[in-house]
């Protein structure tokens, strides 16, 4: 059975890197520019791609994405996509204490996260962000598991949602496939 994904394109240079990862995993990917996203797909994975600006710049999409979440359908978000999820949940997205653009950082994984990703206790991830969701948002949203580093949420997951506040598709991220594996195995 062919897996389907609808990718919301926010005019980011990494868009097609994410699409390539999805395609290599057997997804048929329909790309929809964010300005043209007016109807929810009938099925498949909804992907909120990376992009510029603040999530509030895309408020016209909030009702559609919220409807998707309420239907408990699978959602995957990268960078801006991560921020959009949290903003739709009513949380603040603020300037990061440490804005990073094109920088590789070490990410320490406790047992829960290393088991989930099937990785060791430390990996490198590529960051391209000025914005962040603070750890306190996790307290108000107990239905999500979160990896928190320096008081910022870097990974969010639930049975229907996986989002990353970094670029798993970037060459600066070690074990890129490991970050996509849960999307392919758990969400669809």
C-alpha cells in the first residue's frame, strides 16, 4: 500500500530535502504551498515544513491544522512546523535564548529518547532557528512527550504527532534516518 503525505511548503530552502526523505521511505508526496492550503487531505500524513517567520504569520492555517489534530490524524513538523503545533495549542513562541543558524549542536539523549530513536546517548543536530517554545508549555500539554534542552522543547511526540525544533534532514544532523524512522513506523 502506498503511503501518502501532504507537505505544506512555507518557502524554505530545506523543503525538498524533507520531501526527498519522505519519498525515499515510499511516500507519495503532494506539495501544497501554504497560501493554497484550504482543504484537509482525506488521508495520509500532514507535514508542516520548515520556513521563515513566526508561526503567527500563518494564522490563516490554524483552523485547518487544529481540525487535523482533533481528528487524531498523523502530523509531522520540522522547525516552523514544530512551532506551529505549539502555537495552535495556545502556547507562546518566543525568541530563543540562543538563536542558532546553520550550527551543529550536540544533543544529549536520556534512555527514553535514545530507546525511541534507537540511538546512543548523544547525537548532533543542525539548528536553524531564532524562535523557541519554552519547557513550561509541556506542563500545560501533558498528552505530549518532550525532549527539553536549556528550557526549550526540541522534540515533541505523541501517538499522532512528531515535531522537531531542528532540521533532521540536514547534513549537519547525524543519523538523519533515525529521526525519520519514527515518522514512518509510528505515524503511518
